[in-house]
C-alpha cells in the first residue's frame, strides 16, 4: 500500500454514506480499511443501478477497501471481529447511540482488546437529547441545521434542500480529518481516544462562517436574511448560463468595463463594497439585464480580460470533460474486474512524497473474507460452512 497512512489498519463498521466516505478517504491515503458488512451487505449495495453486487454509490463510497462479510449475531462472528480489533489502529462505527454497546463493542470493551485504539462514533444528533434515538438521513440534518432555510427561495420564502447530500459528505470530511488528528496525537502520546461526531454539530459549524454569521455578536444579532451574503449568482445569457461576481472595488470596476456600464461606477448605490452588499438586489438585476443580451463565450472572454471572477455553468457530464478538470486529472478511469469500466474522482489532496490514490477496486461482498480470517489464523472454510462468513469460492 502507498500513501501517507500506509501501515494504519482501520476496522470499519459503518454503513450508508458519512462513515464509509470518511474511511474511503483514509483508504485512498493508504490505510488498510477492512469494511465489515453483514451477510446481506451494506444497504448502499442495493440502492441504484447494480452490476454484480456493486452500485455506483457503493463504489464511490467504498473503493480502496477490503470487504469482510460476517454475522456479528454469532459468537464465532464476534470472535473474528475481536481478533481483528486486536491489530487495528482505528475502529469506526455509525450505529445509533447505545446500539454498539448492546452489541458488546462499546469503547470500554474494545479498549480492553486494543488499549491505544482510536475509537470513532458517528451519529446524527449526538449521544443524548430528544433527537438522539431518531433515525436520520441527510434531509433531516439539512432541515434542522438551518441549511434548508439558507437555501430558501428569494421570492416565496419557501425553504429548499440542496440537491446533494451535503451533511453526509461534510461529516465524512470532518471525520477523516478528526481521525488523522487523533492518530497524530497518539503518535505523540501513545494514547488513543474516543472521537465523537454528530452530523448536526458538523453542519452548524460548517454553516457558521457566512450562513449564520449574523448571530455572531450577542445582543446585536442580524436576521439571517440580511446577514446572508451569498447570492444566487447565476445569470442567463443568450445561449446558456454563466456565473460572475465582484467583491473588491477593482473587480467591480472590471465588471463595469466588461459590461460597458461605466455609469455604475458613479452610482451611489454601488460606490463601496458595503453599498454593493446593501443594494445587492438592484445590482444583480441590472447585471442580469445586460448579460442576457450576449452569448456566454463573449461575456466570459470580456470578464476574463478584466480580471473578474467568472465561469460557465456546466452540466454534470461537462464537468469532467472541461479542460481544467482534464489538466488537473481530477477524474480517472479504470477497469473493474466485475463492474467493467469505472470513472472516479482522484483524491483531491496531492502528497508529493506519499501519493494517495485508489489502492484497490471497490470490493464485492465478502471478497476478502478468506484472506482476512486466514491472516487471523482461522479456518475460513469452517466459518463459511457454519454460516458465519460469506466468501467467494477459493
């Protein structure tokens, strides 16, 4: 294995998105992530178009891992897991609070097996409180964290969901960073610790810098609609859509030149950056009236020439075909032995000495069961015959 986390072993009992994406990042960075699944597999294996037990979402959340399909309701299955934990550096689970303790895998039990393990618990709402035992999916967190309110329609005031699972994926990023921080601390002190992470807490922290900034000064709160600086900077052109915006005085001057509207520079509504924020509705309406009169390519050329931030609004299939994405090698393709030709994003962080990358293809259910239990000195065939282990034929 290559990557900055080579030599780290992660036992991954997570399912769905937030936990699996976090551990996938660690796996791409070289950690040996062993995904422990029930004999029926992670639910994500069954959601969406499926090729031989692999869905697109499962592949994206579980590449670079090994799969161990194990019945943890049996004593033999728990014995396998405990043996695995004895050699692990990190244990990650995202069951609802209390469930992992009932399984006999609470922190105290796991730490008796491996005292210095980094024990990670990911939940929707935290360990206590009125929502702690509620089921959670991404839209619930969008609603509860204020994200849906931030996205509300400007005219009707109706809250809106972001059409991608921002809380799940933001929690994954936060969890991956927290795990590496805990590993770094263990390297210094020799001690593991319990990392607890709630999706709700993650999103409140994530949204605060601009989405909740109006509530920063106690006693001088600004209503959210006034404090929300981010605007819908999508402008229709004669043949499509672009985005463009100007924050600094220099950028605003460039915008006025590009749009051939020098009179806006003298308009008292737009003279300073603060004026332009206060009068944002009028400013964007005027810009929209001009931009609709020309083509996307023509406007982008003029805006670029004036140093104004801008870009075309791409359809999803255009993203990985765009020249900048190609130059960055942001998306790669490879041949999966079961699922055929696969397209995946390259890990975003580049390490010049310990490169990260896809370490192995996304596993079919139980693909590595035999090699994992054999490495523990156990008889895989006997466990398969007992219905404890799911594994492909040798």
